[in-house]
C-alpha cells in the first residue's frame, strides 16, 4: 500500500489563513521525523559501521558523489536504491577510466562492452573486471526489476547492497586511493579542504563541524596510529607536570603551556582567580612552572576545555 496523505487540503480554509496551517503541519511533521529517527537510530548507526572505508582521495568526480549518496541510502535501509546507485556509479567510473586512457569512443558503449574492451586493453585487471561485471548484473536485475530480483527479501537485498558497495569501495581504494607517503602537513591540507566544504551545498558527507572533528580523530588513528582519545568511561582527566609558558593572553583569558615531559602544548582557559595569581607571580613567556591542569572529556573521548587548578613559579638553576 502507498498511503500518500502528507498534506492537508488547505483549500478548506481562507487563503490568508493557509500559511498558518502549513507552518503548523510542517512543525508537526518535523516531530514525526524526529521520532522516526529516534526509533531507528540504533539500526542506522549499526549499518554505518558495516560500510568499509576508502580513507581518502582528492577526486570529486560524479561517481564519487553517487557513491556518497549510495552510502547514505544504505545507512537508512533503502537497499534497492543503494544497489541501483552503486551500479550507476560503477558505470560512471568506467567512463572516467576510459576518458583518462584517451578512449573517448568507448563512452557510448554499453557497460558490458566497455568492460570487455577495458579488459582486452589491460586498463583493468581480471579481478576488477569480474567485480564490476558482477555489480553490472545485480544492477541490471534491480533497474529492470526482473522476476528474480522481485523474489529477494529485504535481508538478501541488504547483503547484496553491502557487498556491491564495499567491493566497489575496495576497488576505488586500490585504483585511485591516496598513494603518497602521508605526513601531518599533507593531512592538515586535506583536513582544511574538508572543513571548507562543510557549508558547500554539494557536500553530503561531512554533516557538520562535530562530524569533522570525529573524522579528524579517526583519521589520525588510521593514518598515523595516533590515539588522542582517553578510555571510555573517563569523565575527567588531570595532569601535573613541569611546564614552560609559551604564551599568555589575558584578553582571551588563555595561557599556553609546553609540557617538559613530552613537548606537547596545552591551551588552558583562565579564570579571574588564575589571572590574579599569574600577575602576582609575574609569570611571563618562558617562565618555568609546576602546574596541575584538568579537562572534561567530550562525547568523542577527547579532552575538551582545560582549566588550571594549581600553578607555582619555579626558579631555574
């Protein structure tokens, strides 16, 4: 059944009153969507964790945009649409490859013929051919809605959607994935580009600034084996050490300390009491201090705002 009654018959009310009715209904529908998301959120998140990761490549061709949309469809449980879109994305990827190889005349070929030509010309390996040809078959079943496809229940569709998506992502990672030696400077450039795209209307992958922080944390762990998190269940982190003052900014109520034990900087939010103490001790840049600092732990398992609980000026020998 397709029960499609989402809008009230606004012609039943006066024209000058219709907008008030519409706004009321939009607000009500907003609550319906929120409730639906709340009820399905656990399943959506579980499906997100089933999807393999490419990690990074700079290309933003059409097949990449289609892949991003296909992932979102899978997360929300729209498996038929996911399969169809992955099939289209793979087809666009083959056109991308033949164009790069200077075989523009193959653009107009069917996907079946184009894959065969690419294999004969050794533009793709036998494994890549087999993988993309299998996706082509599943996609054709889906788009033509053959009897065989109609018989598949939701769990079979889920398995096929996940299989074609993860297989294609693995192929992309091998074919056009980032192959240079990753450095922190290169990663910083990549992260800045991603941040610039957050407010781009074309962006469908980085949801908001919090999602960007989440991805940056994960990237550091995967690319550099760097864990900047604390153990789950930890709400507060405290540290006492010898520090060198890097900078003091009373206007922003901040102080930057360099931990002499590891060379890591920590930026601390100052209270009015802290500022009075620092001024009384006549602390300046390069002063050596013994300090105790504390931070709460955010939802990502990372330290948030650091506060200064104790500070003592030390005399250098």
